[in-house]
C-alpha cells in the first residue's frame, strides 16, 4: 500500500437498533480507510444499566448481531459504566476487536444496541478513528472481492 496516511475521526450519536451510514464511497477505488479504533457508550453514564454494544460493517443489510464469520463485519465493541469496587460510578474497561486486514473502499455502517434494550429512539455515542490508505489497482480489486461475504449471493 502506497501513499501517506492521515487520521480521520468520526463521532456522534446513533439511534439504537438502526443502521447508520458513516462513510460514503467517494468513487475512487484507490482510496480507502482502515479502522484503527472503535468505541460505543451509553449517553447516560449515571444510569443503572448503561452498557452499549456496536458493530461496524460494510453492507447496510448485515445482521447487527456479532457474526465473526461474516466478512462484511469488520469491528465489534462493547462498553459499560458501573460501580467500581469503591462503590462509585466509573468506566469498566471496554471490549473491542478490529479486523486489521480490512480496508473500507465503499460504505461503512454502524449498528448499536444498549444493554438495557431501551427500544427505538434511544441514542448511543460512537467514535471511530480511521486511517486513510492509498491502494494500487491490484490491491483495490482484491479489497473489493474481500468486502463481500463468501455466502453473499448478490
């Protein structure tokens, strides 16, 4: 992979249970992004049940549940805020896995869920840090092939 690498941060709130488009393809298949960090949290850290779970994926129709065998899912994370041993509220270490071999050439989507399952309309905070990647023509073709799941019939 050639070119200079720059960071791009995406952050905001997403509606629980709905798929949110974060990056829209710019039409240049030699320009992509590598996810280097991914975090989701509840908007209300003082709440009793404030766990949040998220999935980054490359297809709008991807199942929101964690399916590590699905090539369209490229990152998973969860976080919770709760009582520490001292009895005060505070952050619990987040869990995250980011597939280091994936480069996003087309669109990137996010699906989040709160641990309490509060239902539609609730919001989840997210932050995704991307590194820009310039690809040769051959690398771009291989990346496009990899973006599709092996069992994807479209």
